[in-house]
């Protein structure tokens, strides 16, 4: 990770952020779900400390967006927690938890520690703000391969026990994040059958 740096992004980084999303989420992913300039401006205005850009040797490689919330343990959807991606109404300046709503890395730059650097930066934000935790709802894209024989709870347990690997949840576990609940209908996601797993890292 020696060549990976993380800094706050600004509206001036929009084209770089859009390119990251285009490469990370190519068609048939709907282009209207990529960040728009209005989203980026809102992130920067609302909580600039949660707007992160990772660069490898000065080249934009990945990004992450977070907000502050008061974690209450209730089920929620991505639209609800992210304010449809704008974070203005859902961000709580006095919140006790940092909530990650987005992280993506350009495919050509994966395997270089970019995502890990972004998660380490998020953990540092938790420390800097003296928060209780970092939380995020992670996809389980491998679940659709096992849904006929395993409940979603059994699938998550199998990944935790390392009898199965999941592209996203296994990575989260390696970052020290632990599952705390399963969220049905979190976001439309055929691979995860619309489930997400809420994971946390405690300070």
C-alpha cells in the first residue's frame, strides 16, 4: 500500500469519481445510479470528512462515501440511510457511528490495497471523531449460488466459519468487521437476493 494515498474528494474530482464508477459498475448496471454532480456536491457540503478518494501513484483508483448516524439497530434500506445518495437528511452531526454507503475500486487497480486503505481511513475517522463504531451494509453476491440449500443466516455463518467464501463479506471480515444483522430488501441486488449484511468495527 506504499503507493496508495487517501484524501478528501471535492467537486473538482467529479469526472475522476464518475470514471471509477463507470469502470466498477459497467452496463448492464443502470447509468442513472452512478454519482451525479449534485450528489458529490452534497457529500462535500454535508460531511466532507466522509468523502474519500484513493489514488495510486497520483491516479484516481477508488472512492468511498460515509455519513454520521445514531445507530438504533432497526432495519433500513440504502435509500433511507443514504437519503437517496445525498446524505443531507440522514446525516446526524452528533451521531455515534460512521456509516459507509459506498465504496468502489477500478477493476484495473484492484489487488493493490486500495479498498483496504479506504477502510483504514474510515477507521481513522471513527477515532478522530471519537465514535463508537464504523458500520456498513455489505453485499453477499455469492448467496444466489447457495440460496436453494442455505438460508441467508446459514450462508453468512458459513462465510464466517470459512467453509464458504463471498467476494464482499469475506473481505469485510478480513478488515475486522463483524456481522451484526441481516437486512432484507436493502437494495435491488439479484446476486444477493436483495439482502445485505450489516457489519461493524468497534473502536
